[in-house]
C-alpha cells in the first residue's frame, strides 16, 4: 500500500511531486498511465464535470461516487479526495464520519480540506484517527463567497504573515502535505522552506515541492476562461467538437454507417424470412 511517506521522501530528495485532478474512470486511467505521483479527486468536479458555478453545491455523495470511479481507473495511484463544503465544520463527529466514508467506502487514501483556524482541531483529530490530511491555503475556493472572488492571496505583508502562521499550524496539527493556491511565488518559497511537509502549488510558482492542476485545464477540455496559472498542454475540446460535428453531418447525409460498420445475414436465411 502506498503511504504519505513517499511524498516526504520526495521532498527530502528535492524530487518534484506531480499531482493532477481526476474525476472518473478514463481520466484516472490516463493520469495513472502517464505516471502521475498523486491524484486529487477535487471538489472542482462540481465546476468541471457537474456544471455548477462554484464548488459550494458539491456533496459527500458526489465525492464518494467520483472517488470510486477514479479508484477503478487508477488502482495503483495514491488518491486524495476533497471533503466538500461544510463537511468538516459542523461537528467533530460529522467530520470523522465523512472522512471514514471517503477512505472506507470510496477508497481514497487521504482527505483534503481548506483553511486553518477552526479547521486546525479537525486536522489533529483526523490525523489522530489515522486519516492522512492534506491542507489547502491561499485561495480556498469553498470560501469564494467570503473572499469575494477568485483572486491572488497573501500579497500584503499582514496577509502573508498570517498565511505563514497558518501553514505552520497545519504542519503542527499533523497534516502530511499542504496545497497553496494563488499566492505570490516569494511566499511559496518561504512556506516550502519553513515546512518539512511537502507543499503542492497551484498558481504558486515553481518554488513549491510539487504542482497540481485540474485535469480539464491540462488537456484543454471544456474550460472557456483559463486562469493565468494554467498551461493547457492540449486542445482536446477542439478534437471532440470536430468529431461530433462530423458524426452529425454524416448521419444526416446518410454517409454513416458504412458497410464495414454493418452486419449482414445470409441470403438463404433471408429467403426463409420472406417465406
Ligand atoms: O478541487 C480542486 O481541484 C483543488 C485543486 C485546485 C487544488 O482543490
Ligand atoms: Na478543491
């Protein structure tokens, strides 16, 4: 069984960690085959796959369903699943139950949650109960309503100091890793150096111990507006659109199916059929 130790070792050896989201069987399969170090079943599934305009509507049932599909596609890759909005704020008991569902029912190896402050005791309790926890600071999309949009965090001195304190508290509470989203690269450098746990950046510069990106952004599938920090490595949506248009045209012009896509029966059987 793969454990969080791999990622500590990678940080010690200064070996960059490549992480990416996946949401279903095919995305997980291709991601594993490409040699990704860690898969995140992100609650970004709400936006990339389910069509919501934020991650807030995503439920525990959504996360369980998608994690199960990912595990079937990538049985050999360490998989982290996001605890969705409000799944770790109501009570310690509910937090534990939700984490247990993700590990036992869905097959994740770790959970991810956003923020520090009130969340710190939850990180300790989960870790104490044997649940590896990945934390997430900077731009925390579940708090988009409070943050007032998707913007760079920690640009000012006071905000940056708080982020450093939060990052240290997270490590102290027992988290095995930290995602830093949309922060200046200088802050990433400080936090990655200060912490012994690996820091995985998204929009945080190459100073992090690893990088994470959203599957759909990497392959250029379905995203209209790409944030500055995304590098699309392909344009899959163009390929898909072209394929679907061609199919529609060929059906309408009765050019598909061709003979080679078609089954036939023997002449003599046919004669019987007509009596
Ligand atoms: O849900 C997600 O995809 C994430 C990453 C952007 C870190 O939390
Ligand atoms: Na997320």
